[in-house]
C-alpha cells in the first residue's frame, strides 16, 4: 500500500520539473500491445489515434479492441454507452499526418531496434516540437533509439505489460538525456491511467525482464538436470505465484520468447552453458495455449495445463544427448534457484542505479510478474530470510555450478558483511 505511493516519488527530480500538458495521444502499431495501450488511454478519457502501416492490421486491431470492450460489458463491468464512448475516443489511421499534433506518441511495434529507429527517425520529422516520443520496448536500449532523433531529451521508454489494458505495471524508462519534465509527465500519466508507474534506467531488460531472464535460465537448467514442468510450476505456485513459469510461458506464447532468444543469440558467450530446450519445443510447432500444445497440452476450449508425455520424452532425450545424468531435484532447490538468481540480479540492478530503491524493484515484480503480494516482493522476502542466508545460498550454488551465473553481486556481499538489509541499504 505504501510502496505504491513511494515509487511515485522520484529521487533527485528537480522540484521545478512541472509535467507537460498531455491532451491528445497516439500509438503506433495496432497489434496486441498497441491496441491494449490505446484502450488504456481511452479508458482514462484521452483521445488516441491508433496508427498502423496496413489496413488489415488496423482492422484486426480495432476488432480485438471492440471484442475486449464487449466482453467487459457482458460481465457487467461497463455499460454499452460507456463502451461506445471509449471506442469513439480511438481513431484508426494509416496516415502519419494524423499524429502530427499529438502531445504524446508511443511506438508499440515488435522488438527490432532497427525498425524502432526508423519509426523514431520519421517521428523526429513529423511530431510537433515538445511532443513526448515514447517506446514500448521491453528490453532494448532506449538511449540508442533516442540517438536517432534531434531531440533525445523528449524520448522516454514506456514499457506496458501485456495485456496492457489489464496489467497495472508501467516501467517508465529514462535515458541519460531524458528531460526532467518528461519524467515528471510520464510518472503522473501512469497514475492517470490507473497504473503503478516505476521509473527505471535504460539497461538491457530494465528491471523486470532482466531479473526474469535469470529465473528463466534456471528453470531450463532444472528441466535438463532432472525436473519436469509440472514439478517446477507446482513449487512456484505453492510459494504464492498465481501460475508457474512454464504455464505462464504457454499463456504468453512460446514463440515470443523463442523470437527474443533468436534475436539475442549474438550475446551468448562461447563456452558458457546454454540450454536450447525452448528451441526444440517451438520447432515442433508447440507455441503454448494458442496451438493447444507447449510445455503442456490443452484440451479444446480449455486453459488447464495437462502434463504431456511428448514433452517429458523430449526433455529426457535432451538430457541424454547432452550427457547430463538426470537426478531427483528437491523442491527446496527449485525454489532457491528460481528466487536467489533473481534477487542476486536485483542487487546488481541497485548497485548500477538502474533502480533507485528496493521498493522500486519490488513494485515491478508485484505488479508485473505476479510475485505474491503477501510476501512483499523479492527484496522484502530476501530481508525476511536474511541477506547473509541469501549470500550463503548463492555461494553454495556457485560451488556446485560454477561462477558463470552464481557469482554474488558485490552489493550483496557488502550488505551481508555489515548485516544491512535491502530496505535499509
């Protein structure tokens, strides 16, 4: 309760950084994210232009928006008149000229930095002076995107979470050039949209996805060492997550993670352990719930994940191919590796200044990644079990698996030595 209010206070922001006036908005890209973002603004009473390069994509996006609103009406959450009023605030367009006078323009196309740069180069020429230009990237360097423009001070990241019209988290991403009044504007705007807005730095993956990458890696390693999807998911579910990580991947679509993995292949270091199980699952055409098969199988019309012998055989064969002798893995090890790896990364994030405070990290994970609210967040949880105990656990896994992924963050070592918890550091 208090954390949601605390993250709205930006440390170091000049007192005279008055927010810019936002009256009209635009979203580029009518896909799942773009449509959801447009709904966010319409729900808050903002006129919004939804722009796309193709008529079929625009028609599909508007159809999905209408269906989403109709579903809310059917459930009694909205009247038919309110639905029509919100739809009236959304203008579909194929013409860049239509967004020339927007106060805020959010780019929401797929994660390709060259595509995003091309859009921002065009926005630089089209958008009016003083317009805020935002990217909905989930991990790309916003500073590099801003560098293509002649007004990097007006560029900021606004990372909405899918579905954008439902999820409460908004990661606002600053660059070294983002103007203070732009930061003040997007933080205030987050509140108007009904979001919990958290200001983060522009490092790869920002806060949430950077931590998530550590857990995702350990989940795959656990599978190839001896665990099965249902065991990993049950451990995280019993801890308090609404769904386990593999079931969540099926819900989101495995092809999204697969595409991201392919685009980041050049970042892998030779000789460092890597697991390509996701590649093998996707190469079978199993993309999750939308294909009724992913890490689990799904009956027609059902979202209930069912264990699948095809996947179990795939995992066991994978272990054999890589010379890994499968073993019985205790639930405690699964929980520790999934949590300790993310908390260690969070310590690096704080040390680098990507997040200003422990509360910023915890609000990201509470509202964007389903961390159980009653546990307070990853760093609050770390304080409860003790930073020294956390460090001992990380050192234990370093001795077992090597330093590539289990070298403790220097900040964590310092905190343990001085018995300083995250919420006092």
